[in-house]
């Protein structure tokens, strides 16, 4: 069969065949890795995206045959370990994705490998499972008294060294504080606005708070509610929300993803069918509902209904603006904003809606950096990956400090975890960051002149 270079058709994606026992057949997965790695070795376009591709190409270049067939299959797992499933290679680089006959899906092949690894058990399984249990960690860590102890412990150098040795969390990786006032139990009730549907947007918003906003940075959630209220959009919180499942997916723990899906989807599907827009302020959680769950459950009508109703907040605001229903009565300029597009937003293919929105604010210059920060969820805090995470992010740290207008007034990323990783990298490079990190939703609240 001849195959042309690249594909002229729009990329599609095949469902994840995760219920098929063959999905977990190690020898079949290794054979598929050999096929895909061979195509990648001949292409090498993705060499600068992450550390998975350099790891693969170094293995090939060090082999006797200088080809993939010379690489010991045991070493394939080194490539798998370096992939944090950002999806950027699939969505932005690879010309061989379906419908191209080579049918290449590098991230989902890595996910399959991770699922096999997870079933077999790895030496770090305990640590990885604990880190990815964001909902459970949040519930435990926000218990009064415990929360103060947890927050203090993360600042203690001796305990951090101990934590690195015992549980494998890098001693200098940024870790979030836990709040004493979780967002969901402290959110203001929605004022009684009438819902005004637009052509592109439902006029009422259900907020999927996310574990990070609920337990770590509730201010982002409160700011979102203030912006909705300012725009006279009635809102509600999703009832009994559980983790979206992305941290479990990144680990290859698909059974836990399934359990979380069964908790969330019935409630979200009801909201979708009742005409609510569902907004998740963390891109990874939005991506889970927009892409990963629909690919895991292609025939599940509830999952597909949720997919159709799910919005990134700025995707919603821009669509609302196009509907003529977003206020632009901005009271405060933002000045120089260094803005990082999170990978999990980039791969949603909705365009740069955050930049578009912030640029509506007068006297605001948004400098956009569209490159991986290296944080990658829980991956970047693990002791074996943290240094690599800083290395991957170095170009982003530099660009975020170099706003064309001079020193930035604000540092912002749609992914607040990436934002913290970026400020950590900037601090290591001696760049000022004090008081500059703010989530784009917080910037929008400030621009409207709304009080904290
Ligand atoms: S999904 Fe992201 S981390 Fe994984 S190989 Fe592709 S670019 Fe690298
Ligand atoms: S994933 Fe695609 S674009 Fe990237 S190196 Fe492999 S073949 Fe090339």
C-alpha cells in the first residue's frame, strides 16, 4: 500500500478500545509500539515537545542497528514513563493520525501501555495512586487542624527531604496549599437572574468546580461566580461532584476512571439535557469530559450529551460575546499580561479564547506563549521527573518573563498548576514573580472592577 506524506483530511480519533482484553495484551502492545516508534524514528518532528521522543530517539541512536528493531523492548517502558498524555503530538504535530492509513495515535498508545503497567503494578504504584486521588486527598487535607499541619509540612525542608525519600515527591517541587474553606461549601448562591439563551450559549451555567478549585484555590471558583453574576447569568454547582478522572487516566488506572464516570455522568447529563452550559475552570477536567470519556464510551448517550454541553470558561465567554450577551464594561486595565496556553486547552481545538477575552480589556497587552510548561499534572512533582519538568519548561519560563512591553504585570495560565510551575521556574532564573500570578478568570474579575 502506498501512503502519502501527511493527511489532507481533518484528523479524527478512534475510540479507545479499553474494554477489549487485547488492549491489555503486553506482546500485542509492544508490537504496536515497535510499529509506531519506527514511524516516529523516521519522522522526528516531535523531538522538542517533551522528553518521550528524545528518550526514544536516544535509544534508537544508541542501538547497534541504529533502527527501532535494535532497541530492547524492555526499554520501551522508558519512553512510556516520559509521556504525560498532554496530547499535543497528536493534536498539533502528527501528520499520520487517522484518517491517514498509518493510523498513528501516540498518546493513546502510551495510555494503553500505562494501563498495562498499572494492571501489572509498578514499584511506584502506591505513591502514584495516592497522588492521583485528588478528591480523597482534598477531603482529608481540608479537615480542620489537619489542613494547617499539611500546609506547614510542605514548607518544612526536613519533612520535604523525608517525603522525597519515603513517598517520591521531589523535595523542591511546588505543591498546592489546602484551603480551610472549600469552594463548594462556601460558594455564594446564584442571584435570581432570568436565563437568557443566546444562539451559541445556554443562558444558565452549571459549574463543575474541579478538585483543585474546590480544595486548593477556591478563589478561582468565587471569581468565576462573580463574573457570571456580573453578566446576569444564573448559575448552580454540579451536585455531589467527584473528580473528573484525569489524574487516574494519566496513571492508566482505567477502572478508577470508570468508577468516577459513573458518579459524575448521570448528574451532568441531566444538567446538559435541562439546557445548562457546564463550565469547568481547569482545562484538564474539561478535556476529560470533552474528549477522553467520549472516546472511552463512544456509544454512551449521556457521555455524548455532557460533551456537547461542556465549555471552557473563556470558550463560553467568547461565544456569549458573539451572542451579544457579554458585558464589556471593563473598569480596570490589566497592563502587560504574560499568558500561557495550557496544553490541555490547546488540544481542545477551540482557539485562543482566553487571549481573545482578555484582549477586550482596554490598555491590556496579552503576550501569548503556546508551549508545554512541563508541569503535566502529578507527573512534574515526582522525584524522578521534576528536574525534566523544569528543563521542558525552561523556554516557557524565559518567554513569560520577556513581555514585549517590559516586565509583565501579570503571569497567567489557564492551568493554575502550570502557572505555579512557571513562576517557580522564573524564580529559579532570578525573574520577579511576587504577586503576579493570577488565573485568567481572576484577571477578568479584576478587569470588571469586581471585589474579591
Ligand atoms: S502526549 Fe505529550 S507528553 Fe506524550 S508523547 Fe505526546 S507530546 Fe509527549
Ligand atoms: S507522533 Fe507523528 S509527528 Fe510526532 S514523531 Fe511520531 S510520526 Fe512524527
